C-alpha cells in the first residue's frame, strides 16, 4: 500500500519548495517517491465542467478559483456551478487517492484537497455538503501544515499573477481557516516554515519518520 504525505498551508508557505526538497532527499536515500500537485486536474474533469456550465462561464469560474475571488454574477451564483465544480474535483481526488494507495511507493501531495475549504469564504461558497465531503475524505497518512507569518507569505507571492489582488489580511484569514481543518486530521504536524529551509526539512523528516524508513 502506498503512503501518502500531504502538505497543507497558505500560498507562500513553502509547500512546493518543501515537497521538492523532501523528494530529493528520499530519492537520494533510494526510496521510490511520486509527486502530485492537487491542482493538476484531468481533461475529463474540464470537459465535464464545460458541458455543464458552458465554456465562457467555465473560464470565469476558473479565473475566480485562480484569483480566489468570486467573479460570477449574482444570477450565476443562484446555480450550482461552484458546487458542481467542487463535486467533480472531490470525486477525482477520491479516485486519485485510491489509485495512490494501491501503489507501492511514497506519494508526496503538494497541497491537500481540504485546503480548498479555506478558500470557500472568499468565494462566498456555502455548500455544507461539499464542505463536509472535503473534510471527511480523503485523508493522507500524514498531513504537514506549513505555518508562516502573513507578511512573509505576502512578500513571497505579491508579484505572481494569481496573487496581485491579495494583501496580508488575505493570508492571515486563510491561515486561520486552515488551522482548524488541519486539526481535524488525527495524524498532523504544524511546522513553522518561516525558518531556513534546511531547518524546516529536518522537522519534516522527523515528523514523517514513523511512516517512512529513511
């Protein structure tokens, strides 16, 4: 059975950097590792959303999710476009989770699906069924929440296209949303990622040691 290590945290907390460093370390130790970024979606998912919402509306929906700001009109918000998108997203996440669990390797997931719950408020998305689905399943074998001061996260991301509308309050609010979500996982470690990356990596390795023979 595969062992899934999930990274959680606000944009700019260092998830991708730490995932890359961890994979490099494990590969050097002769351990088979698979990298997965949770926002990498299949063509099937995109086609289903296009079929349901239409191409133009789908583009606005994708832009809303990219910017973490709701760009849909009030009329569109009356229809379950976001609900449909997240339902398909969740179903595909479940399929990928089961696929990875049957692989005999370590899977490093860069961003866990439940992180999306932290963005629901900024999108004015209040579907409690979707919220519970992401909260209940799937769950990694171990979750690492990278915690970082909002000012540092902002300074790391402020020049990127998808984050130019975000200020320090955005990162502060998102982190406060992610903390209770992470606490919902029995096997979770919160790590301060504002320190030098070598120190953070050492803490990550210590946290996952019970799950991986390094």
